C-alpha cells in the first residue's frame, strides 16, 4: 500500500470518502503478497492493485458497494475447475481481501499514518479481519504512541505490543487473539501491516555502473546513497534525483552509518585501497546483501587481502563477488539488472534460473 498512500492522503485531506481493499491472506500461487492494496476514490478513480488484474473488476465493484453502505467486508477470491473463466485467480491461488470505507470520521488516524510513511517514520496499522471485534476497525501504532481502537483496551494493548515487534522487523501478516487480547485464543483476526522506513542501498564507487545501480535501486524502493572518496566523481548531477551523494572515504562513511538486516551494500570501486578497508567494515555488520564488482582475478586478490586482514571464512562467505547473476550483461544498465536480479533472488530465495526450467508455483507462498 505504500506506493498508493500519497494519493490516498490527498483524498483523505480533501475529505473525499474512498474504499480501501487490502490483501490480508494468500494461499498457493498468488500474484500479490499480503499488504497489496487497491483503492477506489472520487469519480470512481482507481489506484493500486490486489491481484495484478485477475480479480480487479470484482474488487472494484465490491469496493464501491462498501463505500455506499459504509460497512467493511471480507471476501476471498480463488480458482476452481468449474469456474476457471469466472471471477477468480486462474494462477491457481486464493487471496482474501478486506475492503473497508475510509473517512475522517471512521478512521481519524489515517492522515497521520500517511504523513508518517511519507516522512520515513516507522508506523504499523492493525485492522480487524474477523471475530467479535468490529470488522475493519483499525489501530495505528508508532514506537511511542497509538491512535484508534480495535474495540477493547486489552486487545489494543496486546496488538500494539506485537505491532511494535513486527515493525522492528518490517514484517506484515495475519495474527489471532481473544476478544481481550489473549494470545492463546484465535477468535479475532487482526492484520498487522508494517510501514518501516525504506531499506537502504549503499553504493560505493561513483562510476557509470553506480548511476545505473542507483537508478534501479530507487525503482525497487531502496533509499539509495552513493559514496566515493573522489569529489570530482561524487557529484549529484551524475546521479538520479533523490539519490544521496557523499564525497568521503568509503570505509569511514560506512563506519558512521547505521545498517540493518535489510541493507544492501554494492561495492563497485574494484580498487584495493578502497575495497579492503570498506569490506572489512561491511562484512562485520548487519546487511542483507554485500556484493563487490571485479573480475575473478580481482576477487581472488581481494579475498586474499581480506583474509590477511583477519576476516574469517564465515565473514568472507557473505560476500557476493563477482557481483550479480550471469545474464551476459555488458552495459552499465544491463549490469545493474544483473545486480538487482541477484538481490531479489537472495531476498525471496529464488534460484535465478529461467522459470521454464522450474516446476511448482510461480508465486510461492512467502514468509513474512
């Protein structure tokens, strides 16, 4: 939903009622993950998607009905042999969608949530999906405060505590509780959606390849920083708008920069005086991906230098070098695609081989 929040925020600020459909559960092969959203606003304007096209028409009509009635609804859409060409997911999966009306009266915290997401502030939203609690009731949870209610103070307290834990991980998913927040009960379904700040991509080496990697990183939703020790190359005009450019020795910059388990580090300098001290720092701190550019000879020399500097085999095993998947890439843009493909494959456990050479679901169920 993050990508459509700017539009929803404008509708909300203008006090235009709209309907919000959110995927809260998927099974088997489904094209979108929990948290995917579609909204129908003034003049039947549609933003977002819940299925990549399979059931959008049906969800559109359902959303308009919800806005007209003012009552939230929970619906499942799936595929069956008898209705393969009817409304459903012909990819073989099933999605459960919560559709709720959004107005300033029904959801007074929605504007604050949209503003926090736009500002990069962490916030989670918990929404009731079933049980004795009011369907569609929502609770916004920040690290230091909450807004709204799910119906009871006990449920609010339990969900707020769990939401903060999920928010720290950037996780989204369906949880179950008792009416007063009992964690061993399952009568109330609650969908927890985390809006953690975008993950960071740190690109070292302000070369042509870096501009292409920064561009695709921005496209994938990362907050991108390019760093190079040479001020003549580390200039904002050489990189896409919105990319932070820093002129500083790479290892010094990384040493004073926070990273976490979602951070991506791309080392494109392939120069030992930059690479070795930088990778000494990178391989000993949290990161989802650490890749380094260079030939196999460059990587062999780099690995030897890093070992001499005291890095262990476990630490060295974290390095993806030469960087990227084998796509036969030649241009900076093609290399950026190969790097992005490796990052995505590592994130979701993909094999990197053509889908025609694999079996099973194209969109397998993913963990939160």
